[in-house]
């Protein structure tokens, strides 16, 4: 029996962060609950198209121009459990975009439905039925077990050999490991009371139980979802069922759905194809097609002969069946490999024909028409691989017509192919390395040396590696034996890509043809001549939800003809020219997937779903009923008022009235005849309203999903939109994100490193959790939710809330400065807020939420901190207007990410009239001033340098070294400012300017060095030139700024304005500015109150050291003691 701990729902997150002292969190959660209730009551997130009363235009393009909209969706979650942090991460990308769009003044729509189609729910329910039969309604009779063996983690798919296919690196199903033995235990671990679990034996109960939890958890997270538009898939909702039937009927009419025999992943136990969402393991794995080369046995070794005597008729032909991806290379066969430790079966095909292969391969063949009876693969004998070594076999197409030998290869896998491997050492690095090793160690392997020494036959010429690719790469990569697996894998990849894409045949009937062209011809030639069979198997381990190891089967089935030439071309053009993918990796994923994806089974006979309209023994499979449901969102709220469609919506339309012609009218701009309108009994007003709603919100502005869905759902989504809708309604963008790590590690219930959405909200509150999701990352690479970030966000939000409350109270009490904002710190703070506003809005628009958070939250507060401290150091209070601006802008800038906190500040601190959810982003109060930005950066830089200079002096003192002043006594800081650069640098500026390539961002140092050498100033010139290179090449500064060498701000005036701050921050009694002359030997003191006017100041002579090294924008410093 599973342990009590394993059944505890909290066990899944036992190793996550534990919080103490939650008062601040609880205070924030109380605010969140308050505003969630207000938003719900006021229907803030219910978004509609403009009515005719609002705008009489009937042109959808004009309507969208008059009233900008934003419509985004995510892949709707599957209703066999609650949402976890991974769902939350994908959802946050839609959520944040929706918040941004609202603040841009758009009508932003974010709906969410519930996916229930397919096998998972039905398979779990059926397991519960069996367990109730065995153990009782409350599982009281479950037997005790001494040891609970955890299920092993899913096997990794074997390395891909077919370079022409695209596949995501990992899928969701492949990342899940469950250690519980029974389904009822899994339900317990989800938090379902034991006495309620029997209810889930009804698959439709899942559809009642989990959707409300999904809505509750999303609402608690502050999601801006229009819940009116939610729905269940499957025939549980008759409206959506009608929508799916329309979709399938139209695709069949368009010739996109066809019927025929094709290879598909298949569960013998379930008796039907096993598609991605029907699998507990192997999501994304498809059929891998091989050519099964029939190697007729001409001569048996004694041991093998004894094993088959009396079991195989003497006159029968026995073939070793070798699976190959490269039939075009069969001309170069010099031997055949088997695994010495693998057990092979001898399988009867007919009375006169028998095949030798692994049992796994025979099981696949049994569903591919190879054996007479489907599903049966009669074995007459068993042979070890070792007993087959030395057999003489006929190798089809090989130049060695007298036969080749069967030899041992330790790396042959019983889990891939047939367990029999052809050897072509001219083009396979693995084969070359193995035959070389066999020839060297013939005695060790107990073979005759000459068996491994047949001359290698060149068959393909490549531009890089010549006509013996394998030999070239083995030598180039210094591969010494078959055990050099890493180098061999690299060599194999290089050899296959070069041979397939660039190789030309130099032997055989297709000599002179490109390999890409010759490969299918050779394959067909072999099969037609009876020298080979077509063979397929799953390209990796696939296990159905019913725990059945899947095979590849030839099935008569309905399929979507993805890959059809014109359909594919149109979809590819949309990806290239009309689709924003945000990241090149996403675009490349689509391009690669479109290049190989073809026929996809769209029907099954088991599970939940909608029936195929014209063949109702089948259900529409789960990836085929979920391609264009985004269109359904646009009108769902008019059709029904409950997710299951049982409550008729405002339109008063019944499901049976939604005929195919009605859907055509709404979605495809097909007109509808008066007779059909009459028979449908739907008013013309409602028909027009439904169409107006769709045509306003479509096209979809952004589709968000995990990157693993590029290989199926997202590509199908594009294909079906292209097939069904006019081009103006094709999707505008797809934003694929990586998987979510938790605290730097893969999320896993078995390791206790797992968080549900509900747990996230309860642990950190909504806004802190949302901040951590925004901080997790934005690219297509895997992101990382750090609980420490969420925890720190609680404190920051709480402290910022308190500061805003306090400072606005000070402003209301007249304790902040008013009047002109002309103090230096006022000017630079306002300018910095304007700068960060622009940067934050740009990051939001680019959907780079981590950077938006950085600039619009962390750096925005850092700017406030610097201003606050600078004002305190200058003995002035902050300016009231700037304080109000900061508080208001901070609330607005963080609204997309932390809306509850922002709402509190907006309504209760700033006393605004209406919700911040309807507010707009602020506009800059003044044009951005590069001069003020540069001046502020200068002040920050020199402040840091002064501090580090003094720190360095103090470190010297601690080491007993003498200082030029006593830090404990009153001191004076002198700042040396240069008005011009040293004259000697001018000629080197010109030299670098002449040798700088602005396009390539490179400097021709080969030309510069001789010129410098001629001038005899290498020692001082080269470091200066390297500093210019750093700025131009690495920092990418504007060349005009670097070469013209002019400051865009007044350095002396800036220093004069900040003298009080510098004096307080350094603790100096006196801070003095000296403007130095050329060379730094003399200068003029600047009057503290002189507003930067220094020409008439006191002359200073005999300067040295820091004064001599000063350059414009880079002053020198010196500390000295002064009288008390």
C-alpha cells in the first residue's frame, strides 16, 4: 500500500520554501480578495464588441480602427486536475499582455475554456471502475503490499537518426513521474477525499468537478478572464459539439480530411490509435519509417542450425530483417550486425518464409500487414545473437553477390529497429569503427578476420568528405574505437546531413542523382522486388493512458492531410510573412515542423469527444477538435450561460439551431439564404450580432503556449485557420514559452518540488506570485520560478505600500516642497521617470515582462530612492508634484503584473474615482533630455568613484600603510575638472576614425600599430586606443560621441549644483572644484555659489597627480585634512 506521505497532497510540495511571519503577506492577500470581489461584481473583465448604438459602422476593419481591440488566448487546460505553476507561467503571458492592452486603451479579451476531449479522463474513470469492483466503493479492501516499487522514470527516446524531422526537446507528459500504484491513490494525492473518489468513475463528473476549481484559482490569482465565454469541450456541451461538427464537415468538403490506410501510433489494448493527448508517456513521438532489408540466410552456424532444425521446413527461406533509414546505401553492404546478447525470434510469415528479428519488432509488424493475421506474430524458435554470428547472408544490392557475414556489434539495441543492422562502412561512422575494431580483434570476437575485411565500396560522393565519408570523419574526429560514443554521435550526425542534403550517388541504377532524389526510388525498387518490406515503429517509447506499450499500425482511418502541397505552401507563407513569432526559435520550429508533418489521424473510437458527423462510430480526437476554438470564444457568451451549454444564453438560440450554414455565416462571410434563416428560426438581428462579435475580435492577436506544442497543436492551429477562414482572420502572433523550473530544478511531485496555482496564491499572495512569474523569464528557453523572489516581493510590496501611504499623507499635510521644480535633483528625477516610463512601455509591447518589471518597478523605485536620498543630503524636502507623479506612475506601470497592489494605491491612497483596470499608461511630462540623463549618470559615477577611492585609502590604513591624510580628522575633497582632452590624443582619434568600420563594428589594428610605432608613443597610445575600441566595439557607443569627444552636459555646473550632496555623502568639511588647465599643472577654483562660472576664480599652481589625469567627464580626486 502507498505510504501515508505519498497520499498527502502536501507531499508534492514538501521541499519548497516554508514561510514564517506571514502578517505582511496576509495583509496583502486581504486587499487582493477585496478587489477581486469588486472586479467580479462590476464585471470589469467582461469585454464586448462595440454595439451598433456605440458605432453604426458595419465594416469590421473600420470598427477595429475606431475601437482598437486585443484578443489573446492560451492552450486551454485539461480538466483531469488542478492548475500548476507551469500552467500559471503560460497563462501569465496572456494575462500580462491583456493588462497592457487595457492600459493602451484597447478592448482586451482573455477567455478560457476547459479541454475534456480524449482518453485521459475516460481512462482514469475506467481504472476507478475496475478498482471499485476489486476493492469496494471506498477502496476498503485494497490489499496491503510489503513494498511499493516506484515506477521508473520514462525512458528517453533513442537519439534521432532522421535529420529531416523536427521534434521538441521534451514534452509535458515525458516530464511526469507518478509513484502511486492505483488511480484512487492518485486522486487522494490530488486532495480528493477517499469517500468522494468513487464519483470520478463517471467520466462526466470530472467535467463538473475541476472547471469550477480552475475558475476559482485563476480568479484568486487576479486573472483578467471573461468567464462568460468559458465552455467544456466534448458533446457535454451541445453548442461546442455543433461547432466541432461544422468544423469537421467543412474540412472534409474542402478535401482536407481523407480516409485511407496509414501508419499511426496504436494501442493494441485499446484497439485504436493513440494520439499525443492519449499518452502517459511519449508525447510528440510519431511513427519512424524504415526500410526492412531482407537478408536471406545462405549458410547457418552450427548452433543456430540446431536451434531451427525441425522448427523451420528445410525448403523455407529464412531472412534476417534489418531496419535501415538509408536504403540508398545498400550498395555498400560489407556485413550485417546483430547484438550478441540480444534474443531473437524466428517468426512465421508463410509456410515458406520466416523472419528473424526482435519480439518488439515482430509485434509492430503484426499490425502492419506483414503477418497473415492482424495482431498475431507466431514464433517458431528463439535464437541468441551470439548463435547467429558467422551466418552467411545475401545482402540485396550489395556488390558482394556471394553474400556477407553476420558479425557482432555491442551497441545494437533491442529497443530500436529490428535488432538487425546492415553495415555500410563507407558512409556510417559507427559501421566503419566497428569493422575496423573487429578486424583488429578477430580472435577476441571469435570470428574470421577476413569476414570484417571486405574492401569498402564508395557509393556516395559529398563535397566535404569525399566518397568515403565515414573514414574521413573517424580520422578527423580521432575516433579510436566503437566506445568513443560521443564523437561517433557527432560523426553520425555530420555524415547523415552531408550525405542526405549534398550527396550524389556514384553507383547503381540511380548513379549521378542527388541522394534526396535517389533514396525513395531505391526504397521502392527494393520493396517492389521483394527484397525489402516497409516497416515502421514508434520513434521512442510510447505508453497509452491504459498502460499499454504502443506500436505503429497500418489503420484505415480518417485523417487530416497536413503536408498537402498547396495547403502547406500557404501555411508556410503565412509563417514567413504574416505571423509574429517573437523569437526566431519559434519560427524555425514551425518551419521545420511544416517541412515534415503530414497525415494526422483525426478520429478515435475511445474516450470523450464529439462524434465524427459522417461516421459516428468515431470520435474527433483531442488535437483535432481544439484548433480553432478561439473563434468559438467570440460568441460563446451569447449562445450559452453555463459551461456545459445547458443554460441557453442571451441570444435564445438552441444547439440544434446552430447548423453548418449558420456557422458559415458567422465565421466565413458566407451569405445565408432566407430559407435557411427561416428554417433555423434565428433572427437576422442575432445573426448579424454574432457575426459582428466574431469579426470585431478576430483575427486572434496572440496565441500563447508551451514550446512543446509547436510540433502538434500550434502547427495544426495554423493549418486549420488557413483552411477555414479568409486570410484577414488568420492568427497574427504565436508566443511560445519554455518550460518552468521551480527554484532552478524541474518541477516534480516525486521530489517534493512542485507548486499548484492554488498553493502559489496561498503561500505568497497573488501579486507576489505574479511578480515572480514575470521575473522567471521571457524567452523560449526554460524559465525559473524562484520562491525567494516571490517571498522578497511580499516585503517590497508591503513596504512600498506603507511608504506611499506615508508620503501622500505628508503631501496632504503640506510638508513637501512646492513651487517650481528647478532643483537639479527635481529635474533629473522627473527626466529619469520619463525615461523609465518609455522603456517600460517598450518592454511591455515586446512582451518582455522581466525587463518591464526591472525598469518599471525595481529601477523606478531605485530612481525614487536616489532622489529621496539626494534631497535629504541637500537639506531639502522632496517636491510634492514629483512624489505624486512617482506614486501614480508606479501604480500604473505595475498594474499589468501586480494589479491588486496598484488598485489599492490608485483608489485608497491617491483617491481616484474609478478602477485602475480602466486607466491608461501615463504620457511623458516632457521630452526626454539626454543632457539630464548624462548629467545624472555622471553624478552617480563620480559619487561611486569618490566612495571607492576613499575606501581604498581606508584599506591601506588597515594594512599599516601611510596615507596622505587622516580619515578620522576633518577633511577636504578637491575635484579636478578638465575642460579639454590632452592634445596628444587628437592624432590617435583621427587614426582610429580612419580605421574604424562602422558597419562591422571593427577596428583595423593591423594598420594602426605600425602607424603608432612610427610616432614612438606605443606605451601611452595603445592603452588609449584600446579604450576607444572598448567604447566603439564592445560598448557600441555612437561613433560621433566617441570621436567628437564633447560632453552633452555642463560638467562644472552639474558639480556645483550637487556640491551639498557630495559634501554630506563624503562627510567632508569642504568640497572644492578646480578647473585644470592643459596638462593639469595649474587651474582655477570654482566658487561654490558661482553657478558654474569659474573663469574669475582663484588661480591654483603646482598641481600634480590626479589633476594631470583628469579628462572631460572623468575628473580626478584628492582628499586632504583641513583645520577643524
